[in-house]
């Protein structure tokens, strides 16, 4: 009986500890910068795009959506 009570208490404690929420104030990505600001790493920078230029950013996104991900434009007619 005592073992059953101890086992149920431990199971309950483990179940309740899994429901806890970890704090989300850790420093991760800097979300205060706009997306067109870039990362500052030249490996991730596409040719013809300048960091901080919103028009260049939107043009590259449009081109990527049309030529890279649109299967209807890529399929043979």
C-alpha cells in the first residue's frame, strides 16, 4: 500500500512538472530588426540585394515566389 502511494505521488509530481512553462525571455533572434535588414553575413546575401533596401527585398521575394516556387510557371506547356 505504501509503495502504491509513493508511486502515485511520484507519477503525479512528474506529470505536473511536465506542464510547467519555461521562461521565454531568453535572448535569441533579434526580432526588433526588420526582415530586409539582413543578417550581416555575406553568404546569406543574394546578388543584387542590398541590406536595408525594402524595395530590393520585396523584388527578390516576388522573383522567388514566381520562379522558384510556382510550379505552374515551371511546368512544360
